[in-house]
């Protein structure tokens, strides 16, 4: 069980270089199973979740190397359509391999992921959409089994019941190899990671358009070919460092970012009274005046990102006055609130809303992290608190933040990690 020990009352000042986006790299890596030529993906962050995906790719037959942020994938002798539950159970995003593997192997059997600490997280939209596209799918013994049909319909439309990021990615990737078929996904998620996946697929010869809007159109092609691609910067990592700058009333610059992807966060920071300066690929946030409480609603993009919801809640709990944070994506993403209250925060959750009574100072405590973003929230809360904070069960954080200790300590934090994961 890893622990992060955070020294409190630090003021963060300096520049952090942002890594490639985990949530863009994962679906791109999943899509590579449909390509039986060499593929090179650059700007891939060295994280636990990425390593899990790469080891699955190796186990099903791909030849994979990963050095200095560059993943090279080559076809092996065979490609297996089987991804057992013990691998999917480690990381839900491995279910994104299902449709691509059916297209690549003619069939696939992938363990059905279970719930996790932020909600039930079913895959019914993935399965329903793929069935509409013509795949024959049955669920048996905890696995999802799928087969390719004799032929695909020439035109199919599917409207997602909710703007699911994973289902949009699964459906657009799978459809890109449905030769001679035109597929339209409505109520699609619009996240930048989906645009990145479209760009990758098109570079490999697919014909996908509309990503970044609520309607994505795919004209299936016969074959995808090898290509080189560089992943976008991680907007959630960038947001985490900016919010750490704010909670410590510091002055933080993130570089190598696409500021447009951070718009909802930057608008919120401005409303709170922080100074925000944007240039081509950097954003600076500085606290010069007393900060104000705000109301934030975590929603699908372009709304405020749910992945920053625990982190903004930590910040708002240090701003005097009443703030509200609403969570409209996951039904259970406030699991960290009791831990934050142990640090002296005053947060009450009712019906997917956190009511926060801001206090000037949090106090360091021993707490436990339920998931990646909650772990990040508790760590930055510790940087602003009086005394020392010990975050137990902190290993989650290494699924999502590359070189976390090194980056934070380079701008004035003092984190110690046991056992050292970096
Ligand atoms: N949902 C269903 N059925 C489905 C799919 C989704 O009911 O078939 C529900 C979910 O239970 C949830 C909502 O729809 O309530 C949205 O889920 P979505 O599918 O959008 O999430 P995801 O694809 O599983 C990705 C990110 C998450 C991020 C969410 C929302 C990856 C690998 N994960 O998850 O990232 O929170 O989109 O933006 O891309 C993280 O990085 O910490 C993280 C959890």
C-alpha cells in the first residue's frame, strides 16, 4: 500500500511541463489492434494504466516497445481475441479493446468490467451500439462475446442515451473498419480525447468526421495502415497543477498545453478571482486577491470536467463562503469528502451536490484515497494544510500522473512517496 506524505503550508511557484494525455493514449492504443502494420505513438505518458494496456497488447500477440514516451507496436504471428477478466478488472479502459478485436479477429471475448469507486460504470451503451452496428453479441459467464456478421448494413444510426466518452470511442473505432457501411453516432461525447482518436484513425486511413461535435459520421474502410501519431497534452494533469497553484495561493505555469481544452476550468478560476494568463501553449494562474466562492457543475465536455471535480472541491473548501459543486457524470464521485472533512473541511453531500462552507485553513491528517482524482485532491489539500498529511492507499495516483513527486517538488511542494513508485 503506498503512502504519500505531504508537507503543508507550501506556496507553489514555477513551471510544470505537461505530459501526454492518458485518456487520449488509451483508446488510441486499443485501436491499434485493428492495424496489422507497424504503428508509432509518441508523447505517451509513463503511467500504470498505460503499462496495463501495453501488457494486454503483448499478451494478445502484439510486439510492443515503450521508451522515452514512444510506443512502437508491430504485429506478431497471431492475434488472440481473448482478454480475460483479470486484465480488464485492473483497468476499465481495457474494455475498449472489445469492438476493435472483433473487427481484427472476427470474434472476441472480453471480461465485462465491474463497478469501481466512482460508480457502477456499466458498458451497456457500448454493447447496445455495437449490436445496432450488426455485431452478434452475447454476455455469458461474466464475459462479453462478439462476432462479426456476414455483412454490415449500408447505413446505421445510433443515439447514445448519455454522452459517454468510452462508448463514443469504442463505437467510432469499431465502425471505422465496417467496410462500405456509413455509421452515424448521435449524442456523441465531444471531449478533446475523441477528436484525438479521430485524428489518429484518419491518419491510419479511416474516414471519420464530426468528432468534437455531438454527431460523428464514419464511413467504414477495408483496412487501416501503419502510421505515426503524437498524443495531445493531458488537460486533467494541467488542471491539477493549476489548481494546486490556487490552493497554495501560489503562481504556477503549465507548459505544453492546449489552452482551449481548459476553457471551463479557466472560466471558473477567473470567477473565483484568480489571475489567468494564456499564451499559445502555456497557462499561468496566480492568486493576488482574496478568492471568492463559486458554483461549479461537472458535466460532459465542454462543461467542467468530472475528473477535476474532487480537486476543485478541495480548493473551494479553502475559500471563505458557500460554494456548491455538482456532479452530473458519475453517481458516486464524492467518496473522498469524509476524508477531506477529517482535514477540517466542511462539506456536506446531498443528491449529487457538495455544499461547501469554506474555511481559511485545513489541517494535516492521516487520510485514505478512494481513486485517482480523489488522491490528487487530497494531496493538494495537504500542500495547503497546516502540518503534515499522510495519504494512505495513494497508489491510485500513479495511474494518472507521470513523475508526480518530481514535478510537484520542482515547484515548491515537499512530497515523499513510500514505497517510491517513480
Ligand atoms: N455509462 C453507462 N453505460 C455505458 C457507458 C457509460 O451508463 O455503457 C455511464 C457511466 O456509468 C457514467 C457516464 O455514463 O455515469 C459517463 O461515463 P463515460 O463512459 O463517459 O466514462 P468512461 O469512458 O468510462 C472516461 C475517462 C474517465 C472520465 C470519464 C468522463 C478514460 C479511460 N476514462 O471514462 O477518466 O472521468 O470518461 O469524462 O478515458 C480518470 O481519468 O480519472 C477517469 C475516471
